[in-house]
């Protein structure tokens, strides 16, 4: 048994403050009346109200949500089927595919971004189409979302007892009935959790989007980056706070889903 | 032949269970066929949009840049020579320095995260079951929020009007009105803040499985707390330490946003160099060569990671 010590408790508390300081600071400054700089002038909700009339921000929000929804839809489809296939069947070169699948997870963002930039440039030359914009961004996002969904769904399937399926088969259910009534319901929490995480990944992505975006497909992270670079930040704090809150709520939902559906051992 | 027992029997039974599909033995060919249409689409997708583009990058790294920034497909080692210091006027240290700096930042971040993460992992492991999942969720939330926003937040925290600068000014450590960025301290603080969860999660997984009887035995035999930790605890949590180290090292080495916003032009890392070559410098072949080096670093890290975890769980997802 581990003895708790006041020293580790204190360090853990300090680390918690350290991890949350940036998030809290952005939210606090989003209520600051000061136009520029980090000095505190007074409390206001003006920046949030102004967002309604901020056309570039609204356009970027629509792009971001559209991108996240489209890419998550396709990646959930591809990723879940992949997870099912990988956890139920043996096939040649499975280990190799397994490693290939992890490339988008570990690759530095910037390398993936320029690789896709180059790839789309070549495709444009050879085939026409593939102009940088929402389509290329969606293709890129699906690529880095698939492995995350596959990992989450596979982990979920590994936690489930294979005897449940065997029992269904013993009781006379065919492959389709077993899948529909046993396997798929067991997979659902994994699919939902994976989908939510993939949605957050897309919402938060800056580097890959930055390199695969075109005119008119600016997303919120790109908008934030260009504002920060130019030093125009007053209304950025409000947008950033909203994104932080949406991401945090998503993660809490996933954690809650996992806790609720945890396989009892 | 005698029925195998123990580990072998267990493994064999598992293999049999896998090849029996809903009570019906399937011939191996049928397996491959079903797997192909289930896994095929996603694997083709990742190959098409990840592996093929990377092959293009590798190919381009051996090409030349034309005078107007266009690509000239003539084979050359020139890009790699430049990367390792071969300039037109003798040795040019700019590019090797970027590589060395990136690796240095990666190791330093991993080391700092390990130092800070260890006590946290022990603390979380000591909590009651209910509070463990709460603590882990708290660690994970910042990890899933936008890295760009967190980095920008450090600009706010470290600005001349910020609280930290105020405290340091009052303490007489810096003159009033000094910004704490751009510079090394700012980059390292943001790096550690952003990647600490990557370290805490695998460390916690190791600490959780720790056999404390070994530590107690060491203490009973007269080992000092330091020696007990080093000889009885560290060997047990080494997989978690290495896994966490790799998970921190890899993204830190290739970081682009943090040095860009907090480091200034002088502290460019591999990621910034790639961005510059593909952006303003318009030297895509040279940028590709830098990207290939970043890829090699990734492959080396991944190899170490799979060796340590024995391929059990390649990614410790929060």
C-alpha cells in the first residue's frame, strides 16, 4: 500500500495549478476591459457580445464546426470498422499495418502538414482539383482521426469478454444477430468516446489545418494564430475561452461515459 | 503427445479461440478476405494520405531548388550536406545547431517532466479509487485543450504587465517592464506545461502496478530511503519512465507553435525550420530534408517505445 505523504500532495497541487494556469488566465482576460496588453482594467462581457457582429469569427466558427463534423463522421465510420476487423481477424502483415496506423499519431504535426501540402500540390498538377480548402482540410483531418478512433474502440473491445459472443453463438445466433445484439452494443461506448475525442482533435488542430487551408477556409485556430501573430488579441480571448470550455466539457463527458460503462471485473 | 500445460496451453487456446469464428472454424483464406474488406478502407486511406505523402517528402529531399523556388528533379545529396553544416563558404553551423537545439529541448523537456511527474504519479496512485479517476481526468483536460491557446496564454502570463513579472520585479530580480518572453525559460515552461500529462499517465500506470513488498524488503534489509527507491522502485517503473519520456520527447522535438510564439527567431527548432523552408524561403527540397530528419527521430523514438512496452499498448491514451 502506498503511503500518502504531504510532500507529494503539495507537489501535485502545485502541478495542478501550473497545468490550469494558462486555461484560467485566458478565461479571466476574456472579461478584461483593456483593449491591448495584459493589464487588468475592469470586468466586462463586451467581448462575448461583440462576437455576434464579428463576421470573420462567425465564418471561422462555421468552418471549424463543419470541418469537425464532416471529418469525424467519416473517421468514425472508417475507424470503428477497422477496429472491429483488427480485433477479430488475423491476416498477413497485421503487425506492419498496426505500425503504419500509428504513424499519424506520433508524427510531428508540421511534418504531416508539409507532406500533405506537397501531396496535394502534386495531385493538383496531375489530376486537377484538390485546390487547398475545406476538402483538403477534411481529407487531412480524417487521416489523423482514424488511428485515435481505432485505438479507443479496440481498447474497448479488448475489455469485453469474448465469451459473451460465444454464448450468443452457442444459443443459436448467427454472425449477424450476434454482431447486432452483442458485439455492436458493447462497441458503442468506445465509438462514442472515440468520436468525441476525434471531434476535439479536429476542433483543436492548428498546424495541419494551417498548411492545408485555402482562401475562405479559415478555422478558429488559424484565426487565433494570425491575430496573436499580429498582436490583435482583445476578442481572441473570448473565442479562445469558448473553445477551451467546449474541449473541457467534451473530455469530462468522455470520462463520465467511460466510468459509467466500465466493464466490471 | 502430452497436453501442454501452463503458459503454452494458454497461448494455444487463445490462438484457437481467435481462429474460430462464432463456433465455425474458418479457413485462413476466409479470414484474410473478411479482414480485407473490414480493415481495407481505413488502411488504404492512411496509406494514401500519410505514407504516400511521406514518400513524396523523402523523394523531394533528394531534389534541387530552382532559381525561382520551383522544384528541379535532379538527384542530389546537397540538402543533407547543408543540414549537417556544409555551406557554400565552408562550415555553416546554423542548421546543425537547429538539430542539436531540437534534440536538447526534447531531452530537457522529457527530463523536467519526469522530475515533476514522478511525485504526481505517486500521489495519484495513493488516492482512493474514486478520486483516482477524478485526478486522472483533471490531468487529461488541459491535454485535450488547444495547444495554440495554452501557448498564447503563456504570452499573457509572462508579459511585462503580467502577475509573474510583477512578482519578480518586486523581488528585485528583473527591472520593471521586462517581458519574460521570448527566450529559453518561456519555451521550456510552456513545453513542460503542455507535455506533462504525456508523462504523468504512463508513469501512473507503472506506479499503480508497483510491488511494494520489494521496497519493504529492501527497507527491512537496511537500505536507506534513497537506495530503496533506486534499487527497488525505479527498476519496476522503468517501462513507464521510458514510455513517458518518448511520448514527451517526440512532440517536443518537432514543436512548431511554442518556439514560434515564445522563442522568437533565434530559438528556431526543427519544426520552425521546416515551416520556414516550405513558407517564406520557398525551398521545399531542403525543407523536406529537415522533415526527413524529424521523421528519423520519430522512428527511433517509436522503436524504443515498442521495445519497452513489448507492443502491449502502443499509445497510452488518456
